[in-house]
């Protein structure tokens, strides 16, 4: 069975985070969606995404294929149903889960086909950007079981204080955890390979610190929070997800938020996650090109890749920051900040592509990496489609 995770008809729904990645590469819980599928299937899956992103992804097309809605998160019941599928599609109410097709893989998950099989179990699906932090608690717990099954954790030092069960703590090889408080009564605590919880850190599960990441001294982190690979965080964090390689290394509050890759939040950057009048939070919807009601009281910051904030930046409730924006200055910047922006409350101007690329390269070089030709093409494409549009 050849599984292809597809973004067809879904790409705009998840901007700005989908500017630089397929939805299959979204991290929810400990793993990305693609990694979850591969764990359950015990085999590789391929990815179908926007044309300008496809070069980053392997796409294998056989004579028979299952094209899966990439925003759907797998579990055992769904895997069983898909492997036994005998209809052209599998549908749950108004959501197309997958299509069974031949070499023609041109599908649209916004269109329900005439013939399909009804899926009767519950499905786990990203419906919009806030789904990432809303589903993070359940997904950390599910991924923890999936990753740690029949494996033994590294020994936890007796310098730590544990509240709850030590069985809900898993330390990968090379991890460092000393003089910390770990509370597992609300969910597990997972510490990835070569990651560090520095002294004085207070953690309440569910919590995941992925490979090569650092939590700095005295940090206070509430569940359900995921710190993606190669990231560094400090201060106070609540129910937030860092995709990878991003930093919030100093004091300041971040809550109910999703931070992309290669972002940096300057010292004492804070975000609001609750309006003063306790009303529902609205966020910018790239698909509808308007503000949409999240139906949530608590909703914070969504930041696209390579965006940054200066020291003492204040983000208002439900702020959406595009790709490669540089935000600084006193006062609250607007709650939708376009890609390639430079400025803040006092005004925003365009962040020129040559300057943006120069900064991006410097940031990546600090990790001994280099921008590939494919990455440069993608960044130039994003600049082209965003140029002149004040809401992109």
C-alpha cells in the first residue's frame, strides 16, 4: 500500500506555517504528522504538496495509491480502516480522510466524492491553526506511548524532584536533567536525545523537549507544551508548540501559541492569550482573507518561519506573524503582521528580499548549515507571492 500525504486544497488554511513546509511536517505532540504515519505503518510515506515546495519532498506514485488528507493524524483504528478500504474514498461526515486511486493523484479534499465509505470512529484532524496547541496534550500522550513502548529510559538523577509517577518520564540517550521539578500528574515528560533541562526548571506535563534542545535555568513550563528539535527556551511557557530550531531564550510569557522554525523571540517578549473582556479571539485567516472567530477564549501568537521580535516586544491576543518578519519597538504591533515586514507599532515597511536572505543565511550558519538552492528558490517564491499584499 502506497500512502501519500497530500495538502490538496488545504495549503492556504494553514498559512503562514505552510509557506515553507507541507502539512505533513507540522509537529503536534512529540512527532510530526509524517513521522506518526511512518511509525504506525513501519514504512516510509511520501508527500504531495504545493508545486514550489515539492522539490523538498519525495513523491512516490504507484499503480495503486492511497492519498491521505495530510491534516489527519493517524491512530490504530484509522490505519486498520485504510488498509481494508474497498471504496474510492473514506469520509467522516464532511471530511474526506483519503482517496484510493491509480496514477492520477489529482484530488481535492474540499470535494466529497459520489461514492465513499463512511468512517464511524472518531478522527483526529487539524481544522485550523489553533488545533496545533489544542490537540497537543492528547498527541504528546499518544506519541509518548508510541515512542517509549518496550524501551527503557535513561536513569533520572536523584537531584530532581518528581511529583507523580516516574514511569511517565522518559529520558533519551545523552539528555541532561539536574535539580529540576517534574510533575507528571497531568501528563508525561519526554526529554529527547542530547537535550537539557537546566537547573531550577519547573515542568508540568504533558511536556516534550525534542532532540538537541535546551530549557534554560529557572524556566516555568506548563503543559501541554512541545519544544521542537534544536530549540532553546526560557521564561514562562504555557500550552505552546515550537516546530524546530527556534529560540525564546529569556524571560517573558508565551501562551497558547505556535512558533515556526528559525524564529527568535527577544528578551522579555510577551504575548497576550486572553482578551480583557474575555470574548472570543479572532485571528487572520489567509484562506478567507479576513479575521475569523476561533471560538476560543485563550489564543496567543502564530509565527511563521524566520520571523523575529526585538526585546520587550508585546504581541496582542491572536496575533499572526508571517514569514521573515522583523518586529521591534514600543507598543503593540498590529495583530496581523505581513511576511517580509520590518518595524512595529510605529509603522511597518518592507523587509527587502536581499536583506532577508542575508539574515536567514547568517542564522543558519550559526548551526553550521547552509541554505540550499531549493531553500533559496522557495524563499524567493514566498517573497514574490507576498509582495505588495499588506495582509500576506
